[in-house]
C-alpha cells in the first residue's frame, strides 16, 4: 500500500510538471494581467506612474458622462445586431455544411476557414477597397442604375456592422455545423416521415437541440464584437465609435491607462454579464425542457 | 516407451507454476470491479477467463499485463512479484481485441518493434522476424501496412508481434470477437495448434463459451469479479458448481426442488430423480442432450411430456418440453419427415447419471 | 399544398443566403489580390492595367519587409512554444483523470474570451514592471497566450481519437514510456500536431489586436504596420502586402488540409 501511494504521488508530480508550462504561462501572462487591469482601474489619477491608493474616480467619470454611456449603449447594440446577423446568415450555411457529405464539404470548409484565419487588417482592408468610391460595390450599383454617381459607403454604422458580421460569420458557421452534426439525421427523418413538413421539423427538432451550442458560439461573438476596435477605427470613422476604439485611444493615444482600464473592465463585465444572463434565461430552461420531454 | 517418458516430462513441466494471482482486488473509487481473485497458471497451460461483459475478466487480464495496477493483492510471474513492475518489464505478450497494430509501420516493422526495444542486433532481428512471419504464414505480406490486411491476417500479425519476444505468458483479449463466424472457427483452430506447438503459457479472455470449451485446458468462469468455478472444460460443462455456471456455459434445464433422505430429488410438482448430496433445497441441472427418448434408456422410468416448440438446429432438433409444471429442453435426432410438431406428446427419460445438483437460488 | 410552397420557398431562400455568405466571405480577399496587380496609383475596381510594380515596391520598402520578417519569426517561435506547452498540457489533460480536469481544460481555452484590449493593457503594464516592455520577448509571450487555446483544443481532440491500446501494446513490447512517446504517440499524432501548428502560426501571423499594444517601438509586426499605413492612406502597396499575407495564410491552411483534412483544422 505504502509503495503504491508513493508511486501515485510520483505520478501526480509528473502530470503536474506536464501541465506547468501552459498553466504558468496563462496564470502569469493572462490572469495576472487581467488582475492588473482591475487594479489600475481603481487608481485615482490619469496615469499609472507613481500612482497609488484606491478610488472609484474612473468609474464615476465614465458613468457620469452621457457621451460615454451612449457609446457603451451603441456598442452593445452593435454587438447584438452583429450576433443576430451572424445567426440569420450563418445558420443556413452551417446547417447545410453539416448535412453535406465530407468529400463535398472540403472546398466550402476552406472558404470558411481561410477568412477566419486571415489577418483582420487584411480583411478590413479588403472591405475598404470593396466599399470605396471607386470600389466594386459602387461601380456595380452605378452600372445597375441604382446610384447615379458613386457614394460614400464607408465611415458609417452600416459599414461597421456589415464588416463585423463578415468577420464573425465563420465562428457561427462552425458552431452551427458542429452542433448540427451531433444531431442524428434519423431524428429529422423520423420527424419528416411523421408528416411534419420541413418547417415544423426544424422548429420541433433542430432548434431545441441546437440552441445551447449555438448560443455559446453567439456569446463568444458578442464579446469579440463588443471589444472590436480595428474595424470601427478603419471603416467606422468618427461617427461610428465603439468602446473598444475608445479604450484603444485612452491607452495608446491619450495614455490615460487608469481610465482605459476602467472602461475595459466595464466591457468585460457587460460581456460576462450577458453570457451569464443568456445561460440562466435561455440555455438552462431549454436544456431542462429537453430532459422533461 | 520414449513417448511415455516424454509425456511424463511434459506433465512434470506442467506442474511448474508460471503465473500466480493472489487475493487480487481492484477498486475504482467506491466501485469494486474485482473483489478477491486468486488463480495459478502452470507452464504450457491454456487458461480461459470466461464470463459476461463487465464481470472483471478484462480488468484481471490488464492487471497481469501491467496496464492497470491492483488496489491490493499480488501478481507473480515465475516466482517474481511483478505487482509494481511496469508493463514494459514484465515479459508478457498481449494480443488485443482490435489487434492494436501500429498503423504507421509495415507488418515486418510491427513484428520487429519489440526486438528493437530489447536491443537485439539487426541481423538477428531480421531472422527472428522472418521466422515469426513464417510461423503465421505471412512472409509474403511483410511489407504491407496493417490497413491492407484482412482481419484474420491482422490477428496473425498481432500474434507474431507478441510471440517474437518469447514472452513468459501470452495474453489474448477477446481475440476472435472482431471476426465473422466462419473465419472465427478456422482461426481458432490455427491459433490453438500454434500455441500448442510453441507450448506457450496462455491466458485468454472471452465471453464466448464455445471458444472457451474448445480452446482451454482450464476455464475460470467469472461472475461479478470473482471466480465461480475453475476446472477443465468437461468439469465446467458436465459438473457445474453453481447455477450461474450451469446457465452461462451451454444450454440447460433448471428444476427447483428438494433432495430428500434416501437419495431422491423431488421437484415441487412431483417429478422424481435419483440424487446424492446434501439433504435440503437444491436445483437440478439437466443438459439438453441428457434428456432422451424413452426407448433409448430402457432401465429408466419413462415420462410423457408435451412438446411446446420444436426448433431445427442442423443435425439436432431442439424441443422445448413441458413435463408437469416443469420446462425441459431436449436435443435429439429424428429420421427425415418424422419430426414431431408442437402440441404432440413424447415419451422421454432423463439420464440419471448426468443430472447435477447445484445450490438453489436464495 | 400550402406548406409545400412554404417549404420550397424556404429552400430557395436558404440557397440564396448560402451563396451570398460564401461570396461575402471570400470577396474581400479576392478583391485585394486582384487590385494588387494594378498598374495605376489608385485603389479602384476593376483595376487599371496589369503590373507587378506594387510587389516591387513592397520588396523595396524596408518598412514592410522588416515587418514581414519579424512577423514570420514571431509566428514561427510562438508556434513552437505553444506546441511544446500545449502538447504537454493536452497530454496531461487527456491521459490523467485528475479531479478538476474540466476546469483546467476550460482555463486553457479562456484566452479566447478575454478581449484583446484587456489582455493588451494588462500585459503592457506587467511588462513595464518586469522590464519586458516593447521587447520581442514581450510580444512573443502575448502571442503564445493567444495561440495556446487553439493548440490545446486541437491536440486534445486528436489525442482522444488515438487508440490507447496502441500505446499499451508498445509497452507490452518492452518499450519504455519515452520510447512509446517517440515511436508511437507522436508519430500517430502528426496530423493533429500539424493542424495545431498551422493554426497557431496563422493566428500569430495575422494577429493585430494584441500586437498593436505590445509591438510598439522597434517591434512592429506586418499586420500592425498595415493598420498604421491604412489609417493614413489606402494605396495598392497595401494590396500587395496584404496579398502576400493572404498567400502565406492560404498556403498554410492548404498544407494542413492536405495532411490532416479540413475538419481537423478547427
């Protein structure tokens, strides 16, 4: 018995050693930095150099300014619209991918994965070219007679939303695909053979079974969309500001790290709050409902 | 004379114990998979662990291989306590249910793998690999990859790979369950003669009683992690020690009743059989082939039974009979066209010598 | 029947949406590559003429070319590091059934959920304190944090699929644990390792959100350089640079797809 506990101790150390590099990297360079951001946000002044003490000054500054609040509200609205757009456009694609035979899926999968892995700046630059005054969209619209002369399609809210949706579409497509692939196609066939048409089958079988997985994908998109700053900076212009860009300016332009930190934390709280709300309001009741049925 | 001497030598060798399981126990948290298992395996013996799935037979096998370490108890191989010896120093060969051939190596490389690990010289390795492949008749496939082989060929590669190291014990984990029925019987015979020729000490695990009965020198019938009975195939089949063994190995009819003073067994509805053994409640075990047509057993009182179903099993016909309140299974033969139909009556006799009595259900 | 018409209409709409989505996904990249060959000075589509002058300009521009070298070096190093760390971690998670295993797994994936602004600011402050501010090592650390989740996820998935009997068979054939790892486990995980590595590489190579915080000073990666340039002006030089990025990404993904199949990339 004694030798066996000694051996299991030794093995435990061995496994811990294997975990250590990754675990330490994430603790020291992710968890601690996140803690640091929280700490900085409670500094009273507008700089971290030589700062000490705790104060709510940054948070007061944020919530007492209607401009900041409207930017936050707008950011949340953007993120929600982006989620909705991704869902509406991405669901059919992910669903059909899941039901495709693997051999035929290949090229389509590449069309989803390459934009996902392609550098964000390159994608956004592509949109700048597409939507520019002499870009493809303007030329097509003029050629079709919809526009009489090329218009400024960039630097407005719609452009930001469109580009964000395109950026996050691969995420939702892959989430939907993964979830739907786990739904037994026989379940759907069974439902169809029971004389339920496609719409009913969809509502009764596919949606309840896939909702939890898809909402997980959507909440990831919400967090990423709400904190986006590259896209709003490049295609949004001054009229379409988002919190991410605001924070970026505070950190890199104004160098007001405490205020940037407070805003970053508010952003984080909004994201996680929404995720928690989604979880309790939709995912839990839904999965519970599944067990009851 | 010489033959006799060889036999004596062989049986003398057989007495030497190679593997000992002593009070082996395995717990997974609160779940006890093997409560207390003891067994000795002698040199050259082919022992089978037989039991339903989840009876702990595979866990026992894996403890011997060294993949699972027991919670308590000991395992000895050739007298050496290997309980805490890692798998790679145990000298145990194993053939897995799915063969576990290395998919990225050719057949020859698979067989050579263990030889490289023990540091054998290249030339010696090559000749050993050739030799092993010849034994399993696969020389012509040496450069193929496992996925290019049939199931039977894969099994032979796995066997050659395990045997190349000349292990002290060979372990086979459900070796035939991945093969179709016809191939299974042929490969079983091949494997049997190969292991016999090599005088390999072998422990194998199966849930298939036919496999156990045809291959093993000794069968360990396992139930809930414990050995219910250990014995030769004949002992297991003809003289089951418990109701579980009787039901799990082969077909049988079970009659509940009492053994009375004066050597008589009487069922609750009055069927009488001669009996010996402890007075009291008992269950009679009757194999289908020991229920005979009355005229085949002249000295035994005949009884009239009603045929409930009649099934055709090739050479034999299997009848389900009702005799008073009891049900009996009978395997017998009928001339062409004279097979009785359900509802008809038949006169039968139960071979009294072949009836066994086991403890009743609690 | 009415429901049949609805059914068919829905199928039609679905098809339209799919075409639209695939088009939207690839259009930005295609446009960039197409315009990079223009002979004119302005970004317009369709482009005017055909020339390689902007690629030549890229070749001549030390600004972009140094960034490209830096980005490649950074991506290669962070790939190697996160493969090493991630392989060890995934191995421990998948092979050792310790309590809190799911918690650790979740923690390994959590960098995906932390906004880049938060991670960026936190790392900047930490690196100021430990003297790694605006260094290559500082940048590298950030990239390892961002690429690690992908590596752990991909390798975990392929380890789950690896038949453990193979490793046990090797062990019963007298292979010591290190030999098993070298001759059986790692060779059989090669497709998963390549997928994980490629994904880590392209993620690091393309990263802009974190690099923009950590890579100031002398360590400007290619995406950050492009961002800075595009904020000033949009010209075909950026199209040529972007095309190079697209080609690198596409090549990497195609290699992974060739070796491991597209399902394993994500």
